[in-house]
């Protein structure tokens, strides 16, 4: 599943290289030349990951990272710091403010893609293109196909995203609000009851292969994906 990745980099040539690299990797690149532009884009739509340059005009990247991690709305967005600073003390400082990884310039696009994939797998597994299989139920983000015991199951796009999210975060109980934020996006205003409707549709689709019981209702709390 393509991720929306915000690139905050004040050097146009490097920003262009990063955006091209992200697009070729199947992601959607959002571009900002400064913290102010980055804040405007974040207000419009929360990114799934931020690539943040350390040295920026006005507010520095490290200060911006600290601000993002102290805000309830943005603290969960993973951050990869991008900088020419290679000293260990600087790396530690970046990680201490909440950055998830640290890439030193000059960097290889291949390495950066690997770092992005690792961070997304760790912090937002539903954003990666790795297939997931549990108890004969297999979801492949690349082909956008779900099979149950080898048979193709017919899921709508919302049910696919919902299943991808739940399978990527197994055994955890997710409230309706959490599901809405992660599957529909926190800027989309729909009722909590919408989740219940799509859970019913998802269970109906999974019933074709006998996997409907993997989606469990936790009374008064929300839903859980579990093979147990």
C-alpha cells in the first residue's frame, strides 16, 4: 500500500531526488522547503512518515521533530532525520527527540528505501507491501488480493484496507475511533457506526473460506484480529 511521505528539505535538488526516489518506490511524495510549509501540509493531511532535514531555514529539523512528538495529533508519525551531521552525539540527539531513524548525507536511494521500509514495517505495518498470512488467510498488498485456503475472496476497497490494518496489528484491541483514524484517516468525519457496517461486510466476505471468526468483537471496546 503506498504511503504518503512528507519530505521537508530546503535544497531543491535533494528534494527532487528524494521525491523521485519515493515515487519510483510506489509512495506518494509531499514536498516542503521549510518547517512552515511542512506544517501547512500536515494540517491538510497527516503523512504516514516524515523525512526531515536537520538544517532548515527558521526552525531547525530537530526543533520541528521535538514539536511534532509533543503534539497529540502528530506524535505517532514516524520520522527519519536526514542530515550531513555524522557524529554519534548528533545521531543520539536526533533519536532522543523521537526520530525513528537517521540517514547521513550523501545517502544511497537504495539504503533510504530500505530504511523507510523498515520504519514503516515497525511503526505502520499496513503501509508496507509485504504479504501477510494467518491460518490460511492471505493478504497481498501488491496484487490487492485476499485468498482463503487458496480461494480468492471478493473484498471491497474499504474492507481490504480494514483487513490489512487488522492483520498488520494482530491480537490488539482497536477502538472504533482508532480504526476510523487508521483506515479512513483522521481528517475524514464519519460516524463510529460506519466501522460496524464494514466489519459486518468483511466478516461476510471472509465467511466464504471460514475465516470470519478471526475478526473478534470485544464488547464495549472495539475489534481484534486473532487466530486464537
